C-alpha cells in the first residue's frame, strides 16, 4: 500500500522530531509543511535538505488531496482550531500533547473527530518508548501482580522554555501540562488505565531567576513574554480501584535534574526506570533484573503506528479519548492547586 502522506502544521521544535521520524520511518512520507510565519517553514525545509512542499496556510494544506493526515505541531492554544479545521476537511490527525487546554475544548474535539469519522492519535509518544513496551511485557506476563501505586518524576534543575509555554492563555499551564503529561500518561497506561476519581496538587512559582548562568533553556519558535504558570507541580491521583499515582514535574527546582523517573509497585513485583529494572521476591530473597529495551525513536514508532491505524490495520495505541482522559486529570490537578484542596474528577 502507498505511504501515508503527512502534512505538518507548525514548523517549530517538535516539527523537527517529526521530520526526522518521517525521514527514518517506513510507510510514511512528508507531503508538505506549513507555518503561519513563512520563515519558519522555509528554515525547516532548508534544514532537511529542501524540496518539501510549503503550503501557504493550514487551510491550504487541509484542502489539498495530496495530504492524508496532518500532524498538529502548533502551540497548545492552536490545537483545537487546527484539529477541528482538519477534521472538517476529512484529514486524519496526529495531535501533539496535551490534547488541548480545557476539558470542554477536548470534549468538543473528540465529538468533532467522531462527527467527521477521521482517525486520530495523541502525540503521547512516551507510550512508544521501547522501555515502556518492555515494561508492558512484564506487566502482561503477570510479573508485577496487581499494581497498586506508581510514582513518576520529571525535573529540570533549570529548564524553563521561553515563548508561549509560559503564557497560561496559550499553554494551559506550566511543567505539569508540558512534561508531566507524558509520564503521568505513561504510568496510567502501564497501570491498565484505571478510572481516575480524585486528585490533589500543590503548584509553585517559587524560582525567581529561571535563566541563571549555564542553564539549559528550551527556546520555542513562537515568542511571548508573559510568564504566569507554575515552575513545579507535585501531586497525587487516586483511582477507583484504590490505586494511586504520585508525580512531580518541574521546569525549575533546586534539586537534581531527573529526565524521567518511573516506578510501578505491584503485589508480586515492581518496575523502575533509570535504568529499567524488574524487582521481585524469589525463593532466595529479593532480586533485581535489568531489562533490555531496543534503541529506537519513539516519534518514528508513533508515526509508523498511526499510519497502520489510518490503513485500518490496527486500533490506535493512543486514541484521542485517552488524550481527553489525561486532560481531565491535568485540569483537575490545576483546579485542586487553585482551590487548595483535593477535588473529585
Ligand atoms: N511530544 C513531545 O515530546 C513534545 C515536545 C515539544 C513540544 N511538544 C508539543 O508540540 C507543540 C508545539 O511545540 P513546539 O515546541 O514545537 O513550539 P514552537 O513554538 O517551537 O513551534 C510552534 C510553531 O507553530 C507555529 N504556529 C502557531 N500557530 C500556527 C497556526 N495556526 N498555523 C501554522 N503554524 C502555527 C509557530 O509559528 C511556530 O513556528 C506543543 O503542543 C507542544 O506541547 C511535544
């Protein structure tokens, strides 16, 4: 069957990860790019060797018969309008994380996808990390028994992105919705997607100098000067089955940087990532087994997988409905932090 022809809307940082993924992937091709700032599209085209079709606008792209699916690589406040534009033109949609900024918007997006019958997938790419697959193999083999608690940390000592990420009107929030989303989602997925019922969060904007000497600044293409989101978020999600998930997400914190700490505790075994290890009680006592995972690019695996979904060969691993479920957890956590209490979701 012919390659799935992706069009990329938004030519900033994450578009580069998608361009690499398509370049190295099988059964997928980049049939065009567009950005509302034409220079961004031109630069991306040049960086990847030139020759890519540059559409004048997202509208122009979704009207083209040469595009099967779009990748929404635009800031969070543009997810809903671009998603609904693409759906109304019958284009399948890979929506970058988070789904959007509010639950109401997310519900409308899911309804719109159903209305137009397009296939959708969330850019929750951590689910495609080979180590997550390896963890899932052990969970499905029963090596953990019942998982009753998980913990995840993603902490940047100083790694506050510039631009729209800090403006709540455009992002919906700070590190919780930006980087926490990946690992909260990965834990939830590995736990078997239990129903979330209550959340409690504490959010802080406590670090005065976000960009001290030698810091790692994540610079976005879309500029903005407003900063009104949290620097760090710390909280807990409780599920209907009694299980819990504790997380920390920070762009700036006086701690060590932690790329992605993931721990799952089960009645028969545990799994931790950093490095990936299975912990079990055996006849001779406690054992730790290191888990090997293949080295592969989660963005490539995600786009190849969505191509198979579009071709009708399989169901999506990251359906947009899961994006909405995660959105409800995120927005519940923000509400809890604002109201200073645990809230039902
Ligand atoms: N999966 C991941 O690991 C990951 C990593 C980084 C960012 N993201 C997500 O990707 C999205 C984009 O983030 P980024 O870091 O690339 O931002 P960015 O600011 O670097 O790039 C965004 C680009 O979109 C363009 N744009 C804005 N509105 C547009 C519109 N309506 N039509 C066309 N172009 C438009 C901007 O001009 C800019 O070039 C966000 O939702 C972010 O959360 C995901």
